[in-house]
């Protein structure tokens, strides 16, 4: 008997599907892995290529737009003097502490606000009011209350993340199907079991996504917080470089912040895949 041609036909079908240009425009469907990798590399390589072309062939003053080579030289210079390492560690510590405290308080409060309409009615108006107050506007008060040490910098990050994250977690919990909660009651579950074994696992992917999004706000605020009499930090490095027109060092600070943020973003996505394999988001 001739060999079964089915496996080869399946492979051929998959290959044709990956080469089909219409796959790029399919809505809510996974794209082939080669295309995914190619687009990811392009998203980083294309801006770098354009940057190099502009600084190489266009008559651009390096004080306004340094070349990639100049930025790389500045990176090496700051790294060899250990200044960049000190600034990076200082900013990481401030963001880490402020963001962690914000998560510790905002996640349980957001779950309670989404689960109990009484708590939501009590806290949501105040949280909604605070959300529209820009966090940098609190800087004078933070200096007045906490001085010019590390406390106001960390508190600024906390304020900028806590209220947004609480409301985003609350909105995630509000969309838990009521039938799921009522079924748990029918099976003999109590309020604590519903909160810990039904609601929290159900909204965990949404909580991780909300935290991932608000981490970007924490990195934006650390730049502002390091203007408060800071002696170290990437925000201070960018501010000092701007004062002396060291544009290459400004680019170094921005690229380092972007690289750190992208690393944490990928870490959150990995954590989501590992801890929420059952989530429908991956289907």
C-alpha cells in the first residue's frame, strides 16, 4: 500500500497558510511564528536603520540628533565610569518600591470594590476624583510633608499608580459572570471562598495586564520624582545632560529606560502565560 499522504498534505497546507499575504490582515487570529518573529525584528530594526540613515546622509547637527555610534560611545563612557550603573540601580529601586507598595494596596482594594457595591459606592467617587489629579501636582506637598529624601520620590510613584490600578482592577472584577458566583453559593461556598477561589483566579489575567500597563506610568513618574533634589537616577542623568546639551547622554537614558520597561513587560507576559494557562486570552 502507498504511504499515507495526509501528513505531507497537512504540512503543505500549513506552509501555504504561512506564505499567504492575507494572513497579515486576519482579525483576532494567530499569525505564523516566522511572520511573528519577522515583524518583531522589523519593529526594532527599522527605526534604527532610519535613525542611522538620517544621521549619516542628512546634514543634522549632532547636538539635536546624535548618531547611533555617538550614543553607543556615550553609553560606553557612562558605563565605564559606573555612573550609568548607579543611576539605573537608583531608578530601579525607586520604581520597584513605589510600584510594589501600590500593587499591595490597590489589588485587594480593587477586588473589594468590584465585588461589593457598598464598598464601590464608598470609595469609587474619591478614587475617581484622585485619578484626575496629576501626580506631579503633589510634589510641593510631598516635599513639605516628607522632605527631599527618598520618601517623596517613592510616594509620588505610589500616588500615580495606586488609584489607576485600583479602578482598573475594580472594572475587571465587575465583569465576573454573576451566574458563576450564584453557582458557587448553590454549591455551599461562602463569601471568602468566592473571593479567593472564584473571583480572584477569574480576574488574575486582568490584574496582571492592569499592573503591566501601570508599570509604564511608574517609569514616567520616576523621571519627575528624580527632579526632587536627587543625586542619582536616570531622570537626573537626563535632566543634567539636557542642561549641558549632551544629547547623546539623553538618548542613553531614554534607551535604557525603554529597555528596562520592555524587559518587565515581557516578564509580565511570561508570568501571565505561566500562571494563567487556563485563560481564554491564549485561545
